[in-house]
C-alpha cells in the first residue's frame, strides 16, 4: 500500500493493513478541515477476491456495510474507474480509497441547547445554530450536534440516534450543514428511517431551499447558475470553479426575494450538491454572500447598513455579521415510515435575522413576486 505522502509506513501495522490509531493521530494533526486521507493498494498477485471483501481485511475499523457505502459514494476506484463491491481484483490493479476518520468511541452527552422544529419516534428536525459542527471529528470530539442530541434523548425526549454511521462517530446523521451555515437539518432515530432518508437525499427526492443575503442588487430576478466546480488547483482542501476535466457539473437556481440598496435576499435551489456550491456560484456571478470572506464577501458593520445621521442603538463600528449569511430555510421529505409528504421551515435567527431586519428598515427597495419561489418569508423571517 502507498499513501499520497511519503509517510506511508506510519499508517501500516505489521501485516500491511491500515493502523487505526496511526490514522486517527494523522487526522488529529490536520486540524479542523474536513479533508480525507487517501490510501492506495497495488495488487501484487491474482487474489480471486471481491473488492469489498479485500478492503474489509485491509481497513479493520470499517464494516462491510460501511465499505459498500464508500464504494456507492464513489470514494473507491480501481485503475481510476468506479467499481462495484463485487468487482474481482487482479494482479496489477491499483485500488484507491478515501479513508474516513476512524471512529471516536467516546461521544459524551452535552447540554447544548437545540432548536427543535419537529420530533417523532423516527426522526428529529432541528434549526441549526451558527458556529457548531454536526458530528465529532478528530479535534472536535465534543461540542457538536451529535453530543447535543445525545443529551436531548437522555434528558428531554425518548429514543436515540440510529446506529447507522456509528463507525464514523456520526450516528443518525443523514446530511450536514457547514459550521457557519444555519438552518433546517434532519437526523434519524432508527436505522430504517436513516437508510430510507439517506436514499431520498442520494436520489435528490428531497426539496431544499436556502436563503442568502448577498452583496449587490441581483439581476435578473431568477436564473440558473450552471458552472462546474472542483478542488482548488493550488489550495489544499479548497474548492473553485473548474473548467477543466476535474470540474463536476454543478447547478444552482436563484430567485430574488427582496432587493435592498446595495444588497439582495436570494432564495436558492440546489440541483446538485457540491461542497460550498452556493458560496462559489454566487462569488462567480459577482454577488458574493455577505460575511463570506473566504469567497469574496465582507463582514458588515452597523455603518454599512444604517445611513449617516440616523440614530441607532448600537455603535456604528460594531459588527452585525461576521460569517456567511446563508441559512437552510426549507426542507421537504417523504416521511421515511408513513411516506407522508412533510415540509419544515426553519426561521432565520441570530445575526442573520438582525441583518435582514436592519436591511428591511434602512435599505428596502422592493420584493418581487416570483412563481417558483416557495419559501414563505412570513414563516422564515419573524
């Protein structure tokens, strides 16, 4: 086996398999980024073995089910092609796999307040706060949504998170939001609910809409951004618009909901699900998200919104928002058990709610009526 770095021996045990403890330490050292470590196995003889069976022996902390999922998610290649779990290995084959972080066996329950939108015996829906990651990962073993849900089930509700994803220290987690993106997020309480919800997300049978405040007055009022995205050519773990063969098709549809002097409130519909897709697409369009200093946005102060000469109860130099003004406002699913069509709206809160309130009061221009916009702003912005 070889790894992308020259330190491959540090990840191997005496039998040539992945050393779980060494891999865990490597992830710890990489800080808070969400990147993964890739491993490559070169098959030295004809094994007459299935790919999934072979990987299960090489990577001891992954179950056959987990390996199957990685293969389905195109995290494994053989000779640069995407295989099936049943693919037979032959001498000279080169198998590459993106290794997820080894499990963090300790997921303590922590009393972290949650905004619960809905809960039954199969699932729980929350309105995620800013500055909290979803699940334990390397240096973030506590202070996550998973830790908060563990407390919720022990002290405030019945049930528990599904066991699906336990080996990744992310039990019950069906989908994620970035650390500084707020809004609606769903977690499964049973394994059956988890697999069925995951399938809906994978097949893009869910409906999701986001709200974002961007710099500039967006034109036209609605349009589709069809721009390929991929890994940044020079920044490790960064992402960028890529017009070469590495770019993956990426489509975002936007609808202008409110126009302010110098800013716009957008409703966004993702037709694909690339990392940082909304943020990159809006930057490319020339309308970066307010507060998103990674992708061209600026942190806003009171003086950026309230005109001179108008009294305000905060200093003009005080920041209003210092993170991307992006909120997952709407999610529609088919209930995994009852199959009933279910919709959830997560009200904007915190700094982004303050931002919109200030823009409406001091910079409002108009609110176009668009037939394809589905977020009820009266519910989403209170």
